[in-house]
């Protein structure tokens, strides 16, 4: 656990340095974006100096790393607020959407995979696998637009977009996120269902499962006690990957459903060349992904005592 935790720092350092370098090489001038095309050159130069844009890449990198060491993400160029405050004001929407999507992914994906494995070769199995393949192939933004056309514009069951805070009502808030959560969750559920089915079928062929059946143990006990737990190792790995994909997929979905979350804020920050805000959002997402991967690693040993780290 200590070694895995210490590996977090270099794991985070590589994507953050890559992100910083790419932002520096991105065409566009934040000062010109703020002041407009007809701003006097002297005013542009003064603003660049205030924002530190005239410093060399090395100086900007050192200053940025020093600020990170103090947990200071800087000030958003356009919002003129600390990046932490901007992220905190919008992270709740993305977290709510991600957790709701993850619940749909796990319930639908694992459930469909277990049913498909237990009825291997049946029409039900073939239907589940066909549906999972269809789900994996769906572009999220296209799927979301079709859900809006059917359930919002046509049937008027759900709002077209926007977000209702949890403080205004639990059901109203979840209803406002239902379609975007389904958009994200069902796409990842298809992949999870295929992995769950494959993992369960591999475990069901083990000798100890055959021995348990030979003893006359009921099938549901064999599946529950002897199959599901060892089969969860690759499933948990995929759930961790799915969580990372849900966070990244929230960018397009939040734009489609006009949700005031980190994804939509990232798109606006990129368009405006708001480098501090981009760096802050990428840092939060990277830290979240690394912590999820660490949790998945540690859960291996909890679920399967045979797992040991050398």
C-alpha cells in the first residue's frame, strides 16, 4: 500500500507536464481573447505582463509547480476568481452525474453479464451480447441527442437540459440528470457486460466449481459463493476504467445537455485560452483517476486473498 501510494506522484507528474507543454504550444493569445481584436498593442503587452505570459516556458513551469506545491491553482483569466472556487462551484454537477452514470453502468452491465453467462448460448445470451455490442458502438453525443428527441421533445418525460440542484429536491435533481446519466451509463454498461460474462464463464470452468456441483450444492449457491467473488477481479478493473471514461465523457454530454459542470467549463476555458482553469480541471480529473486506480489495486487483495504484490 505504501509503495502504491508513493507511485501516485510520478504517475500524476507525467500527464500534468504533458498538459502544461501542450497548452504552451497551443496557438492563441489569452490577452487578445480578453481585450478583443482592436485592443492597442501597449494594452495587450501590459496585460501579458500581468498574466505572466511574457515569461519563458521554463519560468512559467517553475512558477506553476511552486503554486501547485502550495495548492494554489491560480486565478481564472476570464472569471477573475480563484480556480479552486470555480471548480468547487461546478464540480457538484459533474460528481452527481458521474455517480449516477456509474450506478447505471454497474447495475445494468454486471446484471446483464451474469444473466448472459448463466444462460450461455440461449437467445437471451445472444440478445444481451448484441445489445452490449450496440451500446459500445454508440457515440455518446449522438445517443444523447436521440434521447432528447424521443423523451424530451417527443414524450416530454424529461427536461431538454439544465440542472436542478439537490437542494431543490432529490427526485427533481435526479430527473434533470436522468437522460445524461443514461447516455453515459448505458454506453459503458455494454463493455462491462461483455467482461462480466467472459470472467464468469472462465471461473465456471474451474475444477473447484465442478467439485461443488458434484457435491450436490444448489446452483445458486455455487454461483453466489464460488463463482462471483473470484470473477469480480477483472470486473472491478473495468469499473475503475469506466469511472475514468465517465469523467472524460462528461465533457461532450454536459455540452449536449447544457449542464453547468466541469466538462462544459473545460470546453469554454479551451475556447477562451483560460490556461489556469484548464490546468486546474485537468489536475482534478487526473488526481481522481489515479486515486480510483489505487483503490482498485487495493481491492484486489480484499476480494481475492491469493493476490499478493511482489
